[in-house]
């Protein structure tokens, strides 16, 4: 969430990065929801004899999209704090 | 395949299911299993953290659905972190918290099935001083593996892996705290 050199970012760079992160986080949230929906379907399909175990085994519990999305939201919080410290106009 | 062979095959399949993670009800991570006990003689924390910290916010945890997989919820994590802070002598009196801690559980990366189950906890820790200046901002990724030797039933093994991953995360957070350099003026 905090990266070396963040304190040296200009107001314009901070604004651009926050906007970019916000858009990316929204995309991750949508992708995470698709993965969750897919997992529910696989869970239901798990009751099917023979192929059920394959469906369960292919369930994606990595939470990759959720973790990346939430990390970007936390980073935006940090960048917004720096932006405020620098008295940047929104 | 005769009836006896069928029964043997079903039994073998059931054992494999139990071992690989598809059998049993999921239960939430236990707070007491996620507590870090500070070892005597370990590197000390900065003096200004002593009896000056508290857990302000914990977010991102998930309730466990017994029909799905074990998770770590906010209350469980808060309880474990509070107890760990207490064991390390860092917990502040109710009105003396100079260094509030905010935690965001980004998520747990879990396996769907497996014999050795490795869970990685991804947690953001934010520590502020009394002037709301950040003292420590860290994202910690902490893996932990639970084996069949730890628990035969997959659902229980996954819970143990979750608990181990959070325990490792709190330990790593403490290690980062020991290296932090809080401003002296922040101490109450």
C-alpha cells in the first residue's frame, strides 16, 4: 500500500494514480464476483456423480481478484492522505 | 464389480474425500489458535509502544459457512491480535491508546483440495501515532501449510492452515513493529 518514493509524487501524479487504481479496483471487484458465482455453480455441480469431484477440484479459492482489489483501495487511501498532506486540489 | 468390491471402492473413495478436503463441515478459525506468544529474550519492541497500542478497526474478514470452507472473521482476528498485543505488553489502558492499529484482511488464498494445504493470508496493517501520522504501513503475505499429520479431515486441515497463516501474519507484523521508529513525541 505504501511504496518508496510516494512522498515525492506530484499532485498531478497522485491524482492520476488514484483514478487509475480506482478503475482497476472496480474491475477486480467485478471479476471477483464472477469467480464467486462460478464457485457457487461448481459447488452445486459437485453433487453430480463422477464429474462432481472434478468440478469441486476446479473451485478457485485463491481470492486473487479480491486481494488485488482491496490492496488497491488501501493504496488509494494512502495516496489520498499524501494528496491531502500536500494540499493538492481535488 | 461385485457388491463387496463396490463397498471397498466406496470406502476408499470416502477416505480419499475426507483426506483431500471435500468432507466434513467447515468451522471458523479459533482466535486462541491465532495468538502469538512473545518468546523471552526476543528482540524488544520500541519502548514507546509499550502499553500504548490498541486495535481500532478490523475489516475484510468473512464469516464461515459450514457448507463451504473455513474463513477468518473480523471478531476472531481482533481477539487474536488483542491477545497477542497483551502477551507482548503492548496493550494500552482504555484511555491511553497512543498508537491505534487498523487492519484490513485483504483475503486468504486457499486450496480447494489437497493433502498438504497451504493457505496464504494477505493482511494490511496500519499503525498511526497520536497525531494521526502513519508509523507503519505494511502489507504482509504469510503462508502456512497444514499436513495430513496435523488433521486427517480436509475441512479441519484447512482451518488449521488458516489459523497458522494468521498467526504467522501477526508474528511478521510484530517483527515489523520491532524495526519501526515511532516519533518520541507520539508517546503518551
